[in-house]
C-alpha cells in the first residue's frame, strides 16, 4: 500500500490550518461586525464561542481525520460501519466533500479578484479611479459574468502548481511562507495606521463596550456565526488536514494554536480597517466584497502613502485567500485519490479542470452561490461530522483518538460537551443562518 502523504513538521500543519481558517470572513466581515455590534460588546461573545468551538469541533474534526486516515467519504463510512451500514456514511460524506469543491470554486473567483487588485496596486490600476462611483464601476465590471477570466485562471494555475507538489513539499511550504508574511504585513499596516491623525477614534470604537449591544441577541447570534465559520469547520478541510497528521501530534494543543492565530488575524484586520476608516471620519458599516474592492481602495487613494498601503494590504489578502483555497480544494482531490486509486497529479488536474470550467460560468452569480454554501452546506457538513464522530463512534474510541500524543488526557467533560452541545450548535447555526439570510 502506497504511503500516505503527510505534513513534515508540526509547524507546517499548524500554519496550514491557520491558513485554512484565515480568509475573507476575517478580513471583510469581522471588522464590520465589530463596528456594527458595539466593539468590545461583540468581542466578548465572539471569544466565548471561539473557545467553545475550537475545544470541541476543531479538535473533533482533526482527530476524526487522523483516526480514519481519510477524507469525509471514507471517514463517515467507517463511522457508520460500526452500525452495519458503511454505504450510508459514504453517501453522507459526499455532502461536505462536494460542498468543499463548490466552496473552492466560489473562492477561486474571489482569489481571482484579489490577484487582479494586488497586481493593480503595482501598476496603478487599482487606485486609478477618482471617486467612489468609479471604484464601484471598476469592481462591478470585474465581478460581472466573464469579467475576470484571465486573472481567475491565473489564480487557479498558481494554486495547481503548489498543490501538485503534495502536502509536505507543496501545501506545507506555501503556508510556511505565506502565513508569516500575512501577519508581518498586517502588523506593519497596523503600526502605520496608528500614527495617522484620527486613528485613536477607531481604537476607541473597537474597544468600547456598549451594554445595549451586549444585551442584543443579534450580537450573540452574529458572534456565533463569525466564530463558527472563521474556524473553518465544515466536515471537510479540517478532517482532511487531520488525516495527514502523525499519531504523536497533540491535536488539542494544535487546535488552540489555530484558534489563537485565527482570532489574532481577525483582530489585526479590524485594528487596521476600523482606524483607517476613522482617519477619514467614516464609520465602518459596509462589509463583504464592497468593503475590500470599493470602499478601501477609495480610502487608500485619498490617504497619505495610500499606494504603498494598498500594495501591502492586497498582497497580504492574496496570501490569506490562496492558503484558504489550498485547503478547500484538498478535500475533493484527496477524495478522488481515495475512491478511484489515482495519483495526486491526475487528481489535481481533474479537479482543476472542473474548478476552472464551473468558476468561469458562475462569475456573475458567485455571491448567491457562496450564500447557499455558507448558510446550508457548511454547518450541515460540520454537524454530520460531529454526529459521525461523537454519536456513531464509541466514547472510548473518541477519547483514545483525541488523547493520542498528549501527556495528560483531555478533561472528563470533553466528550459530553461535544456530543450534547457542539453537535446541536451546528444545526442551530444552520437554522439561524436560514432565518437571517446568513450569519457567517
């Protein structure tokens, strides 16, 4: 049997998981949520939910992947095999696997936008417009149907070149370069913004605690959604990365590091974007792609040293987008390898061709595409993975897998917390997302 590819170092695995978690939600949604829901009043429930989900769902998905040495299709099949029906688990495992491919296809479009804007900061094209309407028109043209074909294919080609090298030589090395640079660049941006007139008002806005906002149920609902989606649990990517781990790895410790640095990335983004908006006397009330591709370029255009700021910002964002893309495509690639016994390069080519063809066709509807996935498929995949590991597998087996590589066993209430709190939370996120048009 061919030896399964794996991460070469603990640092490489942790950075890859951080790269998976640090994405657009950290950059174009978290700062807006902090701004709209009372600054520190949003951070309090957000930190609570990050700790809860990291200490249950993230650990569970990593351990589930390592225990089964496979992606969600085979992992789910092994879980239901205990009840005498492997095919049921394999069928259910297709939901997060196909969901990962669909999410990767949508993300390919977004990374294509980022690549265009990152290159444009060097050529001057990104900051060429003179007013907000000009920036809106430029992004509208880019995000329209077949409006960004070349850059999108280029982004996918970069991804393919990395992932064809494998886990240790490709994905791990790429994350070892891109993730440290991402944090260094954002720290540099934060220092620069701190010395701009008016930035102090942004910091006060970030750290304030508004009792009214803290008592608002929507603050807690959106904090739950932000934490849930930010930690990248969906029954696919974290399972597949976990499957490449050796038994000596301390999974709970790795999960804690991932949660810490993902939260740090989100806070860094907020501490750059909110004070930057404050320097112009504006309040951050716009999120999503419009924030990144319309409002921020307009802001950079009018601020001192804006062209340098834009270069650093979009290069850092490109690193975040590319590392997330690496994780999303890995699940369908690994699934092809496992189910059809084909080698990595042909699997990459097949998935790459599918990704290119579909992503080109959905450029004009990508927002709705991603909404459906984030509202329904991601929490459903996470919930199914939780049920498979914590309900179908025996308690002794779960605790044994989680405690591998640890000197001390996990706390005694870990298993019931996962089984009776985390699993229902996944379906609560699905329900709340459906009722509110998305909370992630």
